[in-house]
C-alpha cells in the first residue's frame, strides 16, 4: 500500500536553466526548479519554481495549478487578457493556454502539474 510523501524544505534546486532565445521576449531570466515529487510515469509532479525578471512566450501542453508565494507577474493570453498575480494568488493554467508570462519582480511559485500521455 502506498504511503504519504512528505514534501521537504527546498534545499538546492533540482535544475537551473535559461529559456531558449526563441521563447524570450525580454531579459534572459535564470529559472530554478525544485521537484518535490514525481509519480514515476512523468504525468504528475509537484514542486517549486523561481524566476528572475523577464518575459517569454508560453504554450501549455499540461494542466498546472500555481500559487504565487513571492513576486509579481503578468500573464497575458493571446487574446490580450492580462492577469496580474502576486503573493497569495492561486490559479490554474489549462492545457492549450497560449500567451506570455512576465515576471515583474523575482517570483517563487508552488506548482502541481498534470500532463496526460498521448492526448
């Protein structure tokens, strides 16, 4: 029988990276990822993400729940609808969402991602 998985303090990032030039619109922000849990199949993951200031294109192939812990962001869909997000903001980005993500102040978010296979 499976048991609970306790999520530990973040410690060192699992990964640090910069986005490819073709996605970046402003800046070259360093992004850090702490992967707190993966289900082993690559479908479900939980963790934390941090980004420096910048702006880039997004095209979601997954469903993502987010909670902003620190920082201010502006997420704009391809129709021009902009949503300002700051500490305490909780939201879901649906699969198929396209637009831009702009980090106005260095940001830390908690995330839960589900990406269905083959569909």
